[in-house]
């Protein structure tokens, strides 16, 4: 079982050498990534995502998620988000396809057991009731067992729906209209039951222990991960002290002791003054999230549906759809699901002030840190700022114990690259873990060597954009313009590269060599060395000379030559140097410290050199067998810096 409120490693600030980026994955696709060819939905269970976020369950009308899916019906599937495999759970013990729809799945912590409701009559022998039943599929053994049965094994004589499963898969809660699941069930209302798969016993929990049955319907059960507590909606007025209102209330029962207790109360213990729905429980039952239109549970926007967290240990009730300072969100909230450890919740809301980057014109999915009150948007479209297109997000499924992973349902087509424009509902998984990079100088570029892997953004001093090569100088970053100052201003690994450029074209040698010419170093007029003219790919075993001038040109070297004269007259010759390398090979080179040459020749062309002067150079080399027995490289132009 899970320890409540534990802080996962991934939720803390961590050193993260590897690049991480937030991502969205479509779950309603085949293992190979083929989009489902039918609509998919999460259902109503609070247990659609395992606490570690590895296993997700959903229903789909697609026939191409797994092989041999030929029934053309709604089926229940499990997606392993680590391996990418997709398994159909709504099958009979022998693998036979169902003969009717299945939906509303719930999954155990380890992904082994999947509970679901089905209209199929071929999943269990003797199933002739022609209505919804609840089943559980064991992925390890391949067995599918009917859950909505009495202690005697008799199948329920009314519809059974909305399963919720314990962490180990041994207990399943569900709602049922059946009258034969308990020894005496004459109330004619929907009731909540728990089936123990170990003892093969079924217990009605929407009643006073040993006493009265609920005098109105109870439904939407949520089972705690440890299997001890069940929360549910109830219209009954006789099940718990203070639960006398005729509208829907949230009740919780300890299966080990006592009867139902009212959970939809404020921090003073006063009952909600309007209806409450959609309970979900932490694994130890100490925290309950639910929706309510009540105005007295916390400071809330008037006449709207809101999400609340009831902490049964602390005796507090707080608004979930709120800013960290407690200010209510400015839009409508329609759904909430609690993480298994009770530390996070996922919301469906049209609020625009929970996070930046969207207007709230359609509903979004949000993950809320219930400790800090911070929210992040899970339904992030491809273009931000922006909204999911179409009708936005339709429902939310679950959130992992570290807040990193959340599921939601949407027909939007702008959540993933290449998503088909088919307006078909799909199920998605959002991974919010990402790297933030230290930004000491505040230039919005972070230091790639100093990063944190986090789910919620750090408060200050970090950037999502890496690449800053000097985080103490805001003028140096990948977005800066390279200037002639001896500094790699734009962090591309080259210093003052914009002070020089290549031009013109090189000739081809007898050996087929096509040399290149570059400049390296800092071309400062104040320096006596440190700026090099370099040619590579020259014929080996030759002599070469760099030639420079004050203007460019582009004229043929000689008739029949492939070389071009790139430096206009007047020109000056520099040092005659061997190319090295091997004869007949293109492994020769030439390197001249041009500043050192100029310092040693104070009366040569262009002296005295000044900042802002532009020079043009190319390399001449011996090449026996061509016109003039020589060839030329392309040209390089450079401007002297201060």
C-alpha cells in the first residue's frame, strides 16, 4: 500500500544531466502508435491510473488497438505506459470476445486486475439478466470473474455499475440496483456494495450496520487503496449523523468499524448546503476529494461547481480550484480526481488564472499540488499561448502520486503532431517532468550544466531554455548578436566568427582536392598575434603562400584553370610554407598567424592596421600539371576588431 502525502523523488528538485521535456502521449492507440479508429473514453471510476502512473485503463470502440478485435463494440483496454503494450481486458476467461459493450474500467496498483462493467452475457455462465454487471479480469491468469453476485454466487437481478478497486485488487466496490445481493434489500433504491474476492463475500455498505438500509439511492463508490474505506454519493437521509438533506451528499464508511459518516462538511463540521458528487479517496482514506455546488464549504465563487478536499485527520475542508493564496479560480470546475497518496489532484476547469498561457474559453485539465496550491496545465496544445481546439478537454482520469503523470480525454486535434482531424474522443497521458536550467544573470537563458528535473516550475532563477555559456553575463547567450570583442557572445563555440566570412570559389587540384579556407582566433588590431588564416584539404607535399589585399574580386586565374582570383590588386604575399601531408593525397594544410606576420612587417600592405579595416585573403599553392602549375583556394574576408 501507499504512504499518504509522501514526496516522490521526481517531485523534488533534482540534478538532471539528461534533457527532459514535458510531453503528451496518446493512450488510445495501438502499441505501434496507430491511432484508434473509434472513440475512446475514461469512464467514471476514480481508479483509471495506477499510483505510479504506469498503468492506465480506458474504454474504446476502436477495432485496431489490438489484434483480432472483431466485435465492433466498446471494449476495455489497459495501456502499459512503460512498455507501450495495449491489452484488452474485456474478454472471457478463454479469450472470447464480448457480445455487448464494456466500459468504466478500474485498475489495481500493479496493473494485474481490471474491474469493469459490461452488458455482455458471455463473460460468466448463467448471466441472463440482460443488464450491466461488474467483472474483474486477471491479466496474470487470464481469468475473468463476475463481481456483482451475492454470497451464494447468484448474479445480481439489476444493473451493477461504477466499479472501484483496491490497490491489491482483492476488493471491488460498485453500485447496484439489484435486490438479491444482500439478504434483505427491499428499499428499491440503488445501493453500494463491496465484493471481497478472497472470501467470496458481498457486503452492502450504504446502510447502517445491522440496521436500516438507505432510504434513497447511493452510487459512485470510491474505494481506498488499502481497501478499508469506501466513499460514495448518497441521497439517503438516514445513513449518517448530520446527513439529513435531500440532495446528494458524500459519505464515507470504515469497513472495519462503524457506519457511514458525512464527509461533505466544512472545516467547522457543518454539512454542505448543496449537493456534492464525485468522491475519490487517498489510499489510507484520510483525504477525500469531491465536487460540490455548496457555498459554505470554503470561500468559493457564487453559484458554481467547485472541487474540495476534505482532510479527515486535520478536520479541514479546502477549495482545490484555487490559487496558492486561496483566491478562487475564475472559471467553472466540473471534475476532480485525487492521487492515491492524497498529495495531488487533477481538475477539469475553464479557469484562466490557474496557470498562464490560455484564455479559459474551453475546459482544460490541471494538476494541483495540494501542499503548495500550485497548479500546472496538463492539456497543453502544440501552440502556446493557446487552447485545445474543438470542445477542449472532456474529462479527467487520474494523477500519479508524484503529480508527474495525468490522464484526460479529449477530441481536440492540436495536442499532438500528426493527430488526425477526426473529432474522435481520445485518451491522453501528460508527463509534466521537465528540466529547468539555472539562470543567474536573468537573461532567460539557462546554464546547461546546472539543471533541475521538476514537475512544478521553480519560483525564480531558472529557465526552460538551456545553452547559456556564461551565466554571469546577461549579454552573453545564444540569442545575443556576435560582436567583435574577443568573446563568444552567441555561445555557438566560435569567437567573433562574424568578423570574417568566406567568399569566392576554390579550384580543383590535379589530385581532385578541393581545399577550404577559414579564419580562427580574434582579429584585433591591438594584438600582435592570435588570428590565423588556415587552409585544409590541400595537396600533400606542396608549397603554399597566403596572399591578402584590400578589396575583393572574382576573375579567372588563367584560361583553362578552375581557380578564381579572389583578391584584387594591390596584393601582398605572406609566408611560403610547406603543406605537409602525403604526395597525391588531399591531406595537406596551411596555417598563418596573420597578426604575427603584420607585426613582423610594419611596412607591408595595409599598415598601420586599424580597427574596422577589412582585408581579403586566399591561399596559392603549387600544383604541377595544371595551368600555371598552381591553384588557388577560395577567399576569406575579415574585419579587424579593436
